[in-house]
C-alpha cells in the first residue's frame, strides 16, 4: 500500500470515529441544554466536541488533501450511523 493510500485510510477511519463520537454526544448535549440545570457543562461539552473535530481535521490537513477529504467522508459516514441508530431507537 502506498503512503498516500495509507494516509487516506487513516483519514477515513479517524474521521469515522470522530464522527461517531461527535454526533453521538449531541444527544447528551441537547439534553443538558433542555434541562437547564448544567449550562456550563453543556458549553464545555460543546467546545470539546468542536475542538476534537478541529484537531483531527487539522492533523489530517498536515497529511495532505486526500487524507483530509477521506476524513471528511468518514465524518459524514459516522453521522449517518448515529442518525440511523437514533431513528431505530425512536
């Protein structure tokens, strides 16, 4: 496997895992905002979610355009998994 393909695979997997974590935590974040009991905790969680995605994408951009695009695709795929799971649960 060439380094470009290896980096693209790394981007896809890391984007997918970050997408799963990012969108799965959205349910908990929404509950915290709606409860109104822990607004500071909700803001911290929101900032952590966004920082994690930004950090991973920044790391992928250091590897090149192909890993970055693969990471973005992985992020979208992770979202799809979380959305489908949420639809099944409701």
